[in-house]
C-alpha cells in the first residue's frame, strides 16, 4: 500500500496512517466502491460511513472489519412499517445512546437509526421549506447533521441555504440563513450558499462549511453568524480569516484541541483552522483523490473519507485514511 500523501508532507505535518487506502484503492480492507457522504465515530472507535451511491451505511470496527450497518436495496426500510425509506444517506451524527442520526439528502428528511437497526423519522417529508412540528416541517436536500449537548439536532439544509434545528421534542426552527448569498448577521439576516457540512461544540455553538461561499462560518446558540475563515470566490492558500483560500469545502470536524478540520474538497486538501482563524494545510492528496468528510477519532487521530475518481473505469471508489491531529 502507499499512503495518499507525499512523504515530505507526512513528516512535516504529522504521521499518516493508512486505514484502508492504497494508491488506487485496490483491495484495501477499508476501500469500497461508491462515494462516501458522511462519517461518524463511536466511543469505542467504531466508524460509520454513509455511501449515497449504494444507499448503504457501513460499520467499521476498530480492527478494520467492515460490516453493513444498514444496507437496503432501494433504501433503508422504515421500522414503523409505513414504507418510507432513506433514499440517500448523507451526513451522520452519533448520539450518546448509540442512535445514529442520518441526513437523507434526496428524501428531504432526517432519520434516527437505533442501535438495533430500527428507523424513526425525526422530521421532514416532501421537498420544500417550512418550520414547525416535525410532521409539518420541510427540508430541501439536507446534507449533514450534528448534535448539540442538549440533544438538539443541527441540520445543514443545503437546498434552502439555511441552518435548521430539530429540538428533542420535534420542533423545527431556522437558526440562520435565508436567501442564496453571503453575509454575516443574526438569524435570517445571515446568508449562506449551499452549506454542506456542520459540527457543534459542547457549548452549543455550531460551525458550518458554507460550501458555495468557500467559507467556514460560526453560529452562536442565539443565531449570530460570523465568518471564521475563507470568503468567496475562494482559492487555494493558507492565511488568517478571510485570507484563507478554500474551494468547495464539504467536510468539517472539531479536533481534540478544538481546532477545526476542513475537508477542502475542491483543492484536494485537509486544512486545519486554529482558534485565531489561521489555516495550515495538513495534507494534500495526489491525483484525483478528493476529501469528502472528516471526523475526530480515538488516540488523537482524524479520520478522513476520500473519493478516488477513476476516469478509466468510469467509477469512483471510497477510502479512509487516518491523520495524526498533533501539532
């Protein structure tokens, strides 16, 4: 196997461990056909990876064994027997009780999968936009979810250019955003363009990969939106604040020390953003290998889901790599 980063980058930015990716994703234990969309990690190190192409959620043990956590033909069946299905599992978040929360992008819904595999609809139904009780609320292509300390579910409602919340008792509200644009502000005065990734800290502050604006945004619990790093039209450079050049960031996670880790998809890089808003490029993937999602794992590691574009075979493959999150 070969690691997906140049040797000198590994020595400068931290040790790279290969969980499953060879140079072409050929027969590694954690490579699989498809396109990863979301990733979550359990306290015991078990990884969950969603694959929208096969409509599958994989469960990967700490020893590298891979089993299907939920893999339907045509979607995940609803345990209520109502015939509803998860059509396209995207972003994932894991609750303390082991429940896996799933953003269903093309189904315009958010689901909860219990540890025994039972499926429960949290909110959403048809394509649209509406706040209210869970059975009335509407989403448009939700791409990611995150859980706050009180159990609130934050939703990157990509197609509506908004960040939504689902309370534990099932009420959906809009935390920030309105029209397709760029701007800081409170609540509906803030603007997003196709936000695709979200994470939350222990204080209930959430961070958003504002994908279309090539920026990382922060939202306080009262809905105040500010820009941490990046700005439109984007680029490919390190710096501080608005100087940071990102191109189509699709993954975001908080590291062990509170730094933000960004899957800078369009640039094929993994970037680290410190508390001051300064960015460093932690690794740059060679060839047509693009990071999609990232999560903080055990032992000070960040796990990155990447997609490898194979133009010859006209297909994509997914792999996982681990990166040392140390200084």
